[in-house]
């Protein structure tokens, strides 16, 4: 994250931001469509000598203006910043969104925030962009205000992949339906659950398989079931092919929702403290087994299917650039 400058308020950003090629939005998940907008901002910035920039908000504006309709989020602001840096963005203003900010009229937002504070020379937005009090401004109003205040407005069309509209809401829908491979294609990376490794109930040790139990703050979760996954150590950079059960372990009388990952290779060295579990493919529903031995037999069958998947993935990667595949 050292290659990108992050400002946590308009006041902090104002002395440093100008001149900017600026895109505005929540950019939850930083999917393939978002990266096209960032790439376009970087292209304009290089051509004109302006800084490729992002204006985004925390919390999500809907949590202030319409909390009953606020979406569950795919990513944290800091993780979004990391992905933005990889897409060519040089600076980000993360504005605390509150009731006072939501009452800014459209022209006041443009004049005071975009022009005077952030030095926008170009503003890039999606087709459905709305701004100002009560979402009174649209892309036509933004273009008119751009002519008045001296910045270029560029409306970036919606992006489709294999006929599917790429959007954060569609990514959420796919994940929550269990279609994690399709969600990965829209993101351009595997969707991952991140968090701390915590003590489990000793089930893995009883079954003689190495396991890691994840406590995650993720808001978007797939349905209960078993998934082919890849587990990454967020501190040491190690990774393992894995199979992950997301559910309540009904064979052992259930309980709170858990994310329990069975590593397909040995856990050499220390147990990681923080991991990301990347969801590659859904294998099956979670179900109750009559005995622990029956569960172990099913785990071994799941492992064989996962190993076959990773072999296919390896062959595919040897012939093409790596990207999520279903």
C-alpha cells in the first residue's frame, strides 16, 4: 500500500490532491468493471499529467441515507485501496459519509468537493452515477457542471463479461447462491474470506486431518456447504490447496457457524495467525453423517475431487494466464 497515498477526509486531501483525474464511487469488491474505470483514469492521468485518483466513502452512503437497503459489503476500505493501487490509482480520498455530507446539494458537491478541494480536471463515473442531496444529480447534470467548472466528464459504460453485467450486487448474488467460480470471474480474482485463525473443537485432530478454523468478519458468505479452496497465510505468504466446510458441523451436534479448512498438504512450520480462504468451487451441501468415520470417508472423497480440480487448474494455467475458472 506504500505506492498509493490515502487521505481520510476532504480536509486532509485538499492541500495535496490537485490536479486529479478522479473517479467516484463505493467500488465494493473492486471488480473487473471497476478496474476498467481505474485504468481509464490512469490513462488520462498519464496523458495530461494529472494524478489518477479515487473519491470513495466510509461507511457506505446507504447506511446513512437508507440503512434498511444498505448492502452487505464484499471488502473493507483498506483492502479496496490495495486493489486500487494495483490498478494504477495513485491517491484515494476516503470520506467519512455522514448526514451532513448527504445534505450537500449537487452543485455544492461539485464546486466545493470535486473542484476546490480535490482539484478535479477529469471526472469519470458509471452510467448510473447519482450525487447530491436526495441523489438529485445524474450524469447529465455532472456533464453540465463540468463545462461550467472546467473539468472533463467521462461516462464509462457498463461492462459485461460472458453476457453478464459486472456489478458488486451481481457478485454478491452469485456468492450468496454458491456460484463462487462465476463470482470470481466477475471479480477477476477468487473471492476470499479473511480473518484470524482460532481454536476449533478438535474435530480435525480426531479425524487425523490438518485443519484451520477461521473467524471472519466477512459480511457476504456463501451458503452452508463444502468448497474447494486455496488457503493463504496473510503474514508469511504460504499457501495450501484446501477443502473448506462452511456450516454448523451437524455430525457433531451443530453449533455456531464455522469456517473449517482441511489442508490438502502438510502444515509445515508454525500455524498461521491470519489467513485468507479463497473460494474456488462449491462441492456439495453440508449434511449430517451417522458416524465420524462416515464423515472422514466423505472428507477423503472431497479431497480426491479437490485434487483433481487442482490438477486441471494447473494444466489450464500452463496454457493461459491465471484467472478464476469455474
